[in-house]
C-alpha cells in the first residue's frame, strides 16, 4: 500500500481522502513505467475532474439527493463520496482497478459514509477525468450514452483533457481547481462540469 495521509480535498474540504503524502507524479509511483496488467494508482490523487464534480454536487445537492448514483472510473471516490454526503439514496462505484474501488470505500468510511457494493438502474452517473486517452474515450462515451439512454442524468468533470468530446455535453459549472504541480505541471486547472445532452 502506498503511503497516504487523510487530507481535505482542496476544492471540497468537506471531504477528506487518503492521498499520496509527498510531491510525486502518477508514474513516479510505478517506477516510471506503465504496465497494462497493473493500472497506475489513479486513486492516490484528487484529480481535477473529480474535485469539480464533488464541488458541484456539494453546491447543488438536489442533483443527487434521494437518487441512485453510480460513479464510473471512481479513482479516489471523491465524486461518489460527495453524492453520499448530499443524501443520495445509494451510491456505488466502478473502476478497472480493484484497488480504486477499495480506496473509494476506505475514503467513504473515513468520512462517516458508506457506498453500496452494486447498484442497478442508476438515476445519476458521474465520471471525473475519464477522457485521458484515445483508446479510453470511445469506450467511455459508449458507456455514458448507454446510461443516458436508460434514463440516467450523466455528469462529467473534465479539465480540458485532449480527448474530451465537448460537442456531446453542455457546460453547467466551471471551477479553478488546485492540483499538485508534480502531477499536472501546474498548480491549478480550469475544470468544467458537463451534462451529457440529449440527442
């Protein structure tokens, strides 16, 4: 397990997460290499997209209160935890990395909240910082569109990653999000919260 410290989220200090406690980049934690059989520890950081989603939900709890919420590619679970904090009826998380799912549950517990193990028919789907590569993006678009067709509201947090399909979304909020310079080569990112539009 990586050395982490329970730390308030910069843009959403109502929530604390177990985050890497030293100034390192994502691939510094993998020996400088990417291995397809072992995802890098995305869950050890509070990414800008997740922070923006969390802040948006904390400021607009009616988006999730009393509703079933699924956080896709959850990472640290920050958006899921915000949804639970705002009174969602149930919140579940998914991620390709089992360690991220474990981290999200651990982080929820640290905030006195709990996440569901599984959720059918979500009414709201959250996705933070998911458009980071040309291979991931079409799969994520398909997943989010399928959820939307099934009746879910889809909210995405994105700080202008190169593969974000902006033409599919409407901007609903924008934040200047503090981020670790070792992670993003800057100390803040302008990050949008976007709603998947009906087509």
